[in-house]
């Protein structure tokens, strides 16, 4: 994959609360932005491979919901190079989907990845052996999260899996403040300045809305998943596997 441009968006751009959007400027620097902002991002994609090898079955579909530039879809492809499988990479940002499409064309890469520009709450899901929702549920209107998870559950085959990664909130305000400040310290270590960190936090206000671990666990069980496990936690970022 071509190296992403360095994320300097919030060095240059003053923000207003809640004005973060996944536009062309974000898509252009996205890989650099997410790798430097989300602790464990690359490890989670290695985990996608581990999970894909175990769950992806012949003749099934895989859904990468909120795929951005397709990192999870590419990880699935690498994990199951021979499997006959459709990988639906869904995102409602046209800028992300255009870039994913260019990558697929430029690399003559896997025809199994099918980019779809759509809202994940409106996409049908069928015959899935694996659904991936990596750092995307947190951008969905909280009132629509239950029905989205129920829809994913009903579109999965029996014994299939949902991999869910999210930034979580802590019910105890002191613990939440500690985790947030450790996350900011992580970002400083990735060479984001204090100004960039503050501006990004303001821009994400009411755009990235975190649930608690307990809310995620309860929602997954309510939707019908029989087993829910934490696979990774790094600061306030958790990856769950939920099995139908
Ligand atoms: C990765 N999973 O690299 N429908 C479709 N897509 C949406 C919606 C929606 N309603 N809302 C937001 N998105 C990726 C990273 S990024 C996470 C996911 C982050 C999309 C949005 O356009 C963006 O591409 C993605 O969800 C969230 O593993 O930037 O923190």
C-alpha cells in the first residue's frame, strides 16, 4: 500500500465543536491519523487475520463495516488467500471508498474485496461468516446501535463471529479522566502537539460517542450473541469477539 501523507490537519485548522467529518482531507491522511491515534490499531489487524482464519468459511460473505481504506478487508484477504468469499467493504464516506477503489485497481489486488458506499445502518447482511465493526459503532447515532447489532446478528451464519473494536467510556469519572489522559499521552508520544490533541478532541465532540464496556456487553447479549469475550484492551480501546 502507498504510504499515507502525514496528518497535519489540526496543526493547520482551527476547529468548532463537533465538526469532524470523514472528508477528502481526512481520507488523504487517514492511515497516518489512525495509526498514531488508536493504540493497538496495527495489532488489531493482525488479530483480524487470526479470527478470519478461524471463522471465514467457503462460499460465505465477510462484512467490513466502516471500512475506511479497507485495512481489515486486506487483512482478511491475506489470512484466507484461497477461500471463495465475498468481502463487502462498506463506508458512507465517498472519499474513503474512492481511495479504496483506487488502491484495489492500482494493486491489481484481490477481486474478492467489493467496496460499497452506503450507510451501514441501511445495508443488508446475509450469509456472513464474519462481520467486522472496527472503531465505527462509536460514530453511529446511539439510538440506532441496538438495531444495527441485531441486524448483524441475524445476518451471521450460526457459530459465526462479530469482531467489534471501540473506544470505551468508564462509568467512574476519575477512571475515565485517567484513561483519557493516558490516551492523550499516547498521542503525544506519536508526535501530536497539545494543540492538535485539543482541537481534535473538540472536533470529535458529539461525533464520536463512547459506550461503556457494560453497555457493549449487554447490547451484544441482547442482540442474541451467545458468547462475548474481550480479545484485546489497550488503554480505553477494547476489541470484542461476539459469537452467534
Ligand atoms: C479501519 N474500520 O481502518 N455508515 C458507514 N460508514 C460510516 C458510518 C455510517 N453510518 N459512520 C461512520 N462511518 C476502519 C476504521 S474509522 C474510525 C474506521 C476512526 C465510517 C467513516 O466514514 C469512517 O471511514 C469509519 O466509519 C470510521 O479499521 O476514524 O476512528
